[in-house]
């Protein structure tokens, strides 16, 4: 998942992201290291937060644009 890449590009700490999404910082860390996988609701939250498609977030495409 591109979570860490997106977070760092925007200069957001794990703590800030966790606060903004009402999550635990350890959960963010585990998503970034691959120790845990996000459920579909969380994937939607993350994609909306970073204004990217879920496919981009999951590295299924290199196009970050969301196409409804």
C-alpha cells in the first residue's frame, strides 16, 4: 500500500493522520509495514483523505486520479 509514500509526500506524521481519521497511531504504522491490512471502510477513508483512488492506494495503478 502507498500509505507511507502519500503521508510523507504531504508532510503528515502518523500521529496527525491517526488523529485526523480517528484511528490509533499503531494501526497506521501496521498498515504501512504490512503487518495489518485495512478493511474496505478504512481504504475508503484513506483514499478520500489523500484524494486518490483506492486502486492507486493499493498500487493497482500509477494513476492517482479517482474516476467515478
